[in-house]
């Protein structure tokens, strides 16, 4: 029997990148999935990929909408229950870092950016978990949040507000994990480093600049010791592991870093002192 047979999953932000790969993987391994995002066109590509990988159209529920809006969250829960009767797995993956259009970085950016960043990356997760809570308790389900190494402990000056939101998400993961394990629901999280997805274009970079940025970091081993960005499939594999009680049933409230070594790479030890002294 496939690993996720008889399981029902909601994967937010599944019109692209990590969310799409996760929806494809869960569906390939037997899950019924609700896919969602704002772009119906990109969601159609996700559905095509699920079908190409052996998924069945009757096992796919599509919700087009903005996750920061209450109606979209309600629709996600309601339509999943109507189509599939329960919710076993909630992957809170939708997220983004917005750039200040003026090019300003750090704390000097417009305060509206702070609100927008928290609304998508943190508040929408809180709201969706509130709405799924009783259903996940009924199924003794699993939640996997998608955080980031931008949450710290090292600061990411380009992404101050985004990092604050993801740090909040990490604390939410820990608090929820303790609250919900009493009801048989596990909560865990993944913290990716640089992954090749639509993330940098969503930040505001043209496609060519996004790829150039990835190549730059990949070629500097003090940025990514593994020498390459990660793939969405690699993150999906970890998310599926954390969503599967048989594999990870004793892991509770953890944020697992998956970053090719980025968060271990301190600048001091990477400098060759023999050249300087
Ligand atoms: P992508 O831009 O490829 O995917 C982001 C997804 O989120 C899309 O499906 C997008 O859908 C959805 N989304 C964004 N805003 C909204 C919204 N308001 N309402 C509904 N859906 C929304 O990036 P990734 O796959 O990389 O991002 C997935 C997660 O991984 C995010 O939480 C991100 O913060 C995190 N992450 C990514 C890293 C990376 O280097 N790529 C590193 C660390 C963490 P649509 O555009 O259709 O609305």
C-alpha cells in the first residue's frame, strides 16, 4: 500500500516551487490533495504534473485564492471536507518575501511591508490552523510548516521582516506542537536555505537575475558549502517524511534545517589566513 493511501492533504502555495513538489509527491504516494494558490494558470500546471506522476483527477481539489483572506481559508477547509470528508495533513507552505519597491532594505523600509510580510507568512498560518484544528484532531493528523533559515539565529539583513515572520512561525510550531500532541496531532517544520523555485522572482527579481543570484551563491562555498541551491523535490521529501507518522512519529515540534550547510558557514574560518599573514 502506498505511504499516503487514504490520507487527505492540504498543501498551501502549491501552484509553484516547494508546495507544487510536495503536492506531487504526496499524490504520487496515494494522498488525495487540495492544491491552492492565487494563480489558476500555475495551479493547472501543478495538476498536470500530478496527473503525469500517476495521480487521479478525482483525488485533486483546486482552490484559487489569496490565503491572507478569510474566505479563501474557509473555502480550503470546506471544499476539502466536501470532496474528501476529512483532513489528515496540513502543509503550511505558502510564503514570500516582498521587496520594498523603493529598493530600501532593513528596518528603514515602509511599515506596510512589515504588516504584509506577517500577514502572509505568519497570520494566515495561525488562521488556517485554527480552522483545521478540530478536523486534524479528529483524524489525529500532522502539520508541517515551511519556515526558513532566515528565521535566525543569524540575521539576514535583506529579509529583516520576512525573518521576523519566520521566527514567529518557528515559535508557533513549538507551541502548537505541545498543545496539539495531547490530541494526537504532530506539528513540525522545515527550514530551507536557498532553493531554486519562484521565490526570488516573487521577491521582485527578473528571472535572469534570480538565476544569476543562485549561481553566485552556489559558486561561493562560504555561502552554500554544498556548492548548489537545493531543489524543491529535496524539500518535499523532507516534508513528506515529517507528515508520515510511520517514519517520524516521535519527532515533535522540531524545525529541521535543510540548507546545504549555509547556516553552518561562518565567514572567519572560511578565510585562508596563510595568504593574509
Ligand atoms: P515560490 O514563489 O515558488 O512559491 C510560493 C507559493 O506561495 C506559490 O504557490 C504562491 O502561489 C504561494 N503564495 C504566495 N503568496 C500567496 C498568497 N497571498 N495567497 C496564496 N498563495 C500565495 O517559492 P517557494 O516554493 O520557494 O516558497 C515556498 C515556501 O518556502 C515559502 O514559505 C518560502 O518562504 C519558503 N522558503 C523558500 C526558500 C527558497 O530559497 N526558495 C528558502 C526558505 C524558505 P501564487 O503565486 O499562485 O499565489
